[in-house]
């Protein structure tokens, strides 16, 4: 049995959020983190309630090895740990944007078990989404263990790998767009006299409730929108302004731009 259920090489915002979720599932003594320096590893471990380790020990002593470094840094990191990666029997979990399972196998070794994931930042509060795809070397029992480990982070969805980049442009990049929308709504409230803190809370709670309604009912968002828009009312007037300003086209263009950038990063 491995000393650690999961080890994280890189524990920034995203890696840290997943390490925290894993620690909730297994206990912090079964989760290890390694950052760029010993000091950063210690600070991350203290913040997350887990154990500071070296990348070498994570590779040798972890059942799941999470790679949380930036895509442009991964080649250098792998080169520096080549012997340890070769000897590792861990299941590699990559959160490298745009980096395919095929490319990961070339980097890590054709014999390695690899799961490619794309999480989002709401994983930090247990309301995230983790998209995942695995190579043929990962067994169903191992995938089940992975899903159980990550369950405290939020929902998980297995996806054909060729769709992950497109899905990531929606779920992975989408929180930034949602925060912009919350901020803009709050600014509008402030313009009309609401205190800033209340305007921000109202906007965030509205978005949370609207998302939950869409998920629970399964109804088309256009139908849900129509139900808010009374004939001749204030909401349809606001919708008209958003349509005039090109909200939907701008959002679609943002998703396409994010997708294209992800594909570009994966070629690096």
C-alpha cells in the first residue's frame, strides 16, 4: 500500500483546491504536496492540512500522482525527474491544459497509467466540475478510486478526450466570465443606490440559484428566461439591451477564443 493516496507536484490555486478535496476524503496524513521550493511546499502543506514532500518521494510513495505545473513548464519538470518517473508505479493525473493523453504518454512513458483531467476553481468550495478521460491502462477499479478521492471537490464527468478542450472552454474558463457578470450586476446595483456588499451578495446568490434551477429542472435556459420576462415588464427591457449590446455573441466568441488558446498551449 502506498504511503500517500495522492501526491501533488504543484499546489497552486487548482492543485491546492484538489489537494484540499482529497484531504477531506482521506485525511491530510495521506496527502502530500511539493512546490517549487521547500519553503513553498511547507506553506502549502500548512494551508491545506497535508504533508510537505519532495517530488521524488511523491513519485515513489503515492498511489495517484497529480501534475499541477504549468503546461509550458512540464517538459523541464519531467526532464528533471526522469529516473523517478520511470520507476514510479503511481497513476498519473494531469491537469495540464491542452496536453493530450498521447503527448502525456510520450512525456511520462508509454507504460504509464494516465488520467487527464480539467477541473475548475469552484472545486475549492466543493461545487466544482472535474472533466476526465483515461488511457487504456487505467482499470475501472482505479477510476472508481479516483472518483471517490475527488468527490469532495464537486461533480465529475467522464468525457471523450477529443471533447475535453471544448468543454474546458465552458466549465474551466467559465468561472471568470461568471465573476465578470456578477461584478457587472453588482456595479449596476451600486449605480442605483445599493450598498456594494449587498449588491455583490445579491448578484452572486441570484446566479447560484439560477444555476441550481437550470440543473434541477433540466429545462432549456431560454424557457427559464422567458418565464422571468413579463410582457411589457422591466426584465424584457433589460434583455433587449443585452441583446442590442451583443451579449450572446460576445460570450460565444470568448468560449471560442479560450478553446483556440487551449489548443495552442497544447502544441507547446
